[in-house]
């Protein structure tokens, strides 16, 4: 499946790349080149939500292959109840889409998007960091923050209109924790925020500047096709469930009514229709910002009006971005016509669409009085409480039904929990007990006979940690300032020497130290990271910028796994980043070696994989190799340390010519042995005479663990770096790890064993 730009069919890419890009280079939105057809609906009737999601995602994102099932199962895990969506039947069927962590329908897609994005990066072998820019009218912001929280390699910035979201929505965002997250209020409305974000996406010079900083732009709004496609799933799932409980027969048509702002949610229903879901009418429900109602009734889209702040803020939108996709499909991909309309919207704030097909879509809007009446009617007649957005849909549905006498079973998308909008709900029903926002939640809970959701109740006492307010015209400047103020560097562990490769051989392993840096007024710490940071500035003759650092450590210190090198490399990378320099790995290696003294640890920490390196005439020469994929590293790590000084002092001052020839000859053959997984040759080449015979005297249990490793089918062992860790080389899927772990757990309480893989990327800025 390929995806095209709505404004230029010649811009075409596969699904994974469309997900990464977020928006097409010409400012258009990605759409599928065709609509895949759902196989017989009755064959899907017993699918659970996860399996149905995997099936539908696979139809569109076929380049992700088998990854889609894993994505679906990770997305819809314990974050959701066993029944991911719920159906409540009154005079219509309410499709409750708000049972995720943030209590809004945005969870349904934004639980999937981070996993889709990660898989897309893997498929395209893209190691760049991703910068997610999100404009939100309320719910997308919190759902994006929750979805991308603490994901390596992703930085997420959310922009929302100050005063344009509910109190609960704002608190959900402003109290959001996560090292890679930023929330910024703007002086303006949602359309101002969305326009400023879109301008960044189409500014190639600015995007190049971000790439220089190591970031590639993407989006979590529904303009990203990876956000839109997962929303198809709940419409298909709901239809199948209605069939299963006897409310529908297979093939019987339904209506779907959706409260609509940016047009993504109802567009997903349109996609379901094009894929074969039996749909009679799609009912577009707007609030008093009824630009869509006017468009579908007149064919004229006119955003040249004042935005009205309503009780349904997620719909307070005048520029519905996803409508562009519908227009593309309605004219069978006439990109010229779409492009002209979008240019008119940008320049004139309006456009006229001739011959608009109204056979499928109905549109209506609800006033604030209509919304209140809908909430009260639903509660009085059915003892069922709905939020203000769902009430917009319910009101428009009732008007449509009264006007047309259409008795088709109608599915109403219930998009948010009433707990996110307690004021409007309680006032509409006639309950005015408290002025306190959080006591209102308790009043609502009593009304609904449920508990206040824990994560909403906790907002009362959570600390506000995001304080920025900007004008949207300053968004570009603000993004760069935030990136400079706080970022993280992730550096892998390394195992050096590797037997005979004294101070020359090293391999990068998937155990990491993560360093989070913040710009500060003065230096608050004095450690190896900060020392390396300062030395990098001096090396490049630049003025030093004060910074602070926090370390999240996985790499044990003084164990021979390159913990010191992680600090040095992090210091070098952070300095280059603060100088606004592109991270040049060769330059970083030169500086890090200057600080460390030799390159055997810092080279693989920077380059990734297996590296042979040496210093000659103040320059570092290196060669990087990828080892056999079936080779596995097991680290036997003791609970005692061994200093480099002690480890060096025990070595002899001189070695014999015979031992020198012995090690050099084996070093020459070690690399091809590891690359080709020549097990016999690996055993020969790891027979070291320089340091292991001496250093092992400092490590209790060394001989025993070496003997047991070989007994358990290991290929060979060696001492890692200058520390006490014993590295065991084994073949993947062998029993060596399990047998060693069992033996150590039962007999050697001072040791632990970790199964490690070779890290191919090396150090990188991750957020």
C-alpha cells in the first residue's frame, strides 16, 4: 500500500514513511492510494479488539509485516479494560470511546501511534530522533503526552489555547510528567496553534535546522495517517458487536453520528464505509462553530468568522484539517482541485466546492441550549450521563431523526467522559451544589453512581510543572529554545580488550546510561560528565555554557563495562549539542579519546557495534564491523568492584617476545572469527597472555565460572576491560544462559548474569 499527498499524486511513499513524516512535503495530507476491502464481516465476528486492530492496520501498513499484531497487543493492553470500547443502548447506541487513561476517544489511536512510529523507524532503519509537534483543542494533547511519555528517541511538544480548554483538560496537561514532554499554552485559539504547527512542517529551512540538531519532525494530530487509520477499528468492531448481540443482521446498514471538530473521527467512519462496512448515513455534528454544517448544506467553506468558546472545547475549531482528505476522495483524487481549495482557504479564508455529493453525509449543529437539553433529556429519560461533546451529537441526531423519520439504528460516538466537563453536565441536569471544581467531580460521581476516576481525582494535588505561555508567531523560536534547554543523551555500555585486543578492541552492548541535561545559570555538579563537557568546549575554543545533568544508570560502575566512557561520551555529545553543532562522530571520537587517553571503550560507545581503533599522530583510526547475528554476549557481573589502577598495577612491566607474537597473531584473526561465528577460531583467538592470566587473580570464582561456562556449551570467555566482569560468548538459542543463570542463582550469590545484544547505533541524543 502506498500513500499519496492530497495535493500532488506524485508524492508517494509507503505507510511507514508516511507515519514518520506526518504531513506531506507540499503541505498536503497522506491518503491511501486505494481502500482495501474488509473480508466477509461474519468471518470477523469473533475477533477481539486487538486482533481486529491488527487485521485492519495490516491492510494499510503492509510494509510493517508481522509487527502490526505486536503493535495492537501492546497498544490495547492494561491501559484499557478488557472490553476496550463499550456500547450503551437507549434510543440510539452510544459508543463509549473514553475508557483509556486520559478518558477521551483520542486514547484509542494515540495508544497505537507511538508503537506504529517505533516500528516505522525500525523498518526504515531511521536512527534520527523524532520531534512530535501537537496542536490540541484539549484531548489530543493529554493523550499524546501519555502515549509518548519517556519513549527513547522521541520529544513531544503540545501547544494548546490558553482559556480554550476545560479546567480538567488543562490540569491533565500541565501536571503531565515525562522527561521528553513539554506543554506550552498559546495566546489564541486552536486554529492559531494548528496553523503555526503546519507552518513549521512546510518550512524546509527550519526542518533542515532541526535535522542538523538531530530531529525529524512528525505529528500526533489526526493529520498523521498513523493516527487516523486506528480509528477505523472501533466502528467495525461496534458493528460486529451489534450483530453478535442480535441488534443487527450482517449487511444491515447503520447510521453513525460523530461530534466533529477536526473531521478525523468521522473520516475514519467514512473510510470504514469505503472498506465495505454497511453505513447508510454519516451525521456530522457541530457546536456553534458550525463551519462544517454550513459547508455541507451550502458547498461553501467559510472560516472568516469569530471562534466561539463553547462547553465542547475539543470542537472549537474553524479549520477542519481532515476535510481535505474527504474532498480528495469525493473527486477521485483530483489533486489540482483540492490544492486550489486549500490555497483559497489559506489566502481568502474560504472556498466554494461545486457539485458536493450530499448523498452520504448529513450535517447539523447544536447551540449551548441544545447541548444542555440533550444532557438533561438523556439523564431524565434513560438515567444515562453524557458529556457536552456527546450531547452535541445526541442533539443533532434527534433533530435529524425528527426531520427525516429515519429509524435506521444509529451509533453515536461518545468521545469523552463526563468527568472532564463536570460544570456543563451538572448545570444542565440542574445540580448546583458546589463552586469547588473537585467537589463537582464528587457530585457527578454520586449522580453516575461510580467513583471519580483515580487519575482525575489526583489532579487536585498534583504539581503544575509546565508554565510556558507564548504567542503562536513565536512557536519556531520557542521550539528551538526548548530543545536547547533540556535534552538527553543515551550511551551504551562497552566491553573492551576482548581477550587479545588490549586497548584496541571494543564492542557496544545494549545496556545504557541516560544523561538528562538542563541549561542552568551555573554549574551545580563537578563530575566526569561535566568535566568532559567543559573540556569539549576548550578543545573547540568555545565559550562554556553552564549546564546541569541527571544520570539514569543501567551500566554498573567499576565493573569493566565502560561506565566511565559513557560519562565522557555524554559530556562530549552534550557540549556539541549546546554549541549547535551537528553531532559528527569522528570529531566526537577525537575529543573523547583525548579525554580518555585511549579509544577502545569510547570508539564503540560512539560508533556502535564492534570497533577496532588506535591513536596515531593525534588522530584516531578505526574500523567498524557488524558481528554475526547469532553471537550472544552474557555478562557475569559480580557485586564487587575492581579499580582500573589495581587492575593495571598487577600487570607485568614487560612481556616476552613469544607472548607478544602469540597475542598479535590471534588479534589478527579475531575479527573474521567473530563476524563469521567460527567457534573453534574464536576459542583460539581469545587465548590472551597479556592481562587475563594476571588480572584473574583479583577475581574470586573466575576459574570456576570459566569452567562452568564452557561446560554449559559457551564458545569462550574473556575479562571485560579492566573490571571484574566475565564476558561469555555463546550462540543464540543455546542453553548456556539458562544453565549459567540457574547455577549462579543456586551457588554464587555474589554474581549476576545478564544476556546482552550488540548495540548497533552507539550514543545518540534521544530527546
